[in-house]
């Protein structure tokens, strides 16, 4: 008997929800876990890179190279005050988040994250994650045929934006889709006058 192909989970807008009544994003389990909650699917993947990831070495050349790379990473970050001045409006933030997540979703469907890295990721993120590594990290979404394209017609509830001393902007919120809500936390830095991803967290609850 031929095996049945699992049906993708289809998310749709929650017509009964309002912007002000949507609960805040829930805290999920650790990196790369897949769990069942109340008969539904909860998926969580958290990715984030900042700083030096070079291997240990005792040579002076390696130390100098790592120091130079770290300096470049620090220079690429916008200080907190400047990040606040450059922070987009609320409408632009919602557009930024939606575009990031929809681009990510396309890559989940294609099972190839090359375009996400090329179009959305900061240099530090691209250096830390290859397309194959991202495919491994987001394997639970691929295996469960998850499709969050329904967020295209839904307005998310955003929590207050957080900006750290290095100018890293963290945006968290929830899309009230059904049967599962899409909870997210995205982290950006301003790179060459464009906001680029340095951290991704996606949860279905």
C-alpha cells in the first residue's frame, strides 16, 4: 500500500481576534525542539549570531585575523542611540517583519534557504549559517509541511521594540492565525542603511 503524503498544516486568519485582545508571545522550549501541546503542534527554532566564531589557535596570525574580524563585526553594528534614530515607524516595522517571515516561509517550502541568506541576513549571520545548516535547524517545519503564508493578510500584535547597546533591534509578536498562532522574535542590525537579520525565532502555538 502506498504511503499517504502528510497534509500541510494550513493557517488562516482568526476572524474573531482583535489587535488588542491577542495574548503576548509565549516562551517556547530550547533550540531546535519539536513537541506536541494539547494535540497541536508547537515548533520552535531559535537562531542568532553575533561576535567571533573562529576556532582556537595559538598562532599570532590567527589571533590577529580573529581580532580584525571582531573589529569589523563591531564596526558593522550601529550604536543604540543611532539605532533608535533610524528605527522605522510602526507600519514599516510590521512590513519588515512580514517580509522577513514570508521570505523565510518560501524557503521552508523550497527546502532551500539560499535566498533568505542572500536577501535578508546580515554579514555575521551569513558567516555563521550556510543554507544546509539552516535547513537542518528548520527541519521540524519542513518535515511537518508547515506553511505560514496566511500571515500575509493578518495584522500582528507587536511587543515593545528592544534595542541593546550594540544597536541590535529585537522585534517580538504574534500573528493570530488559525488553527495555530505564529509567534516570532526577530533580531536585526542596520547594515549599509538596510535592516538585516541576525536572529530568528519562530513558534507555532
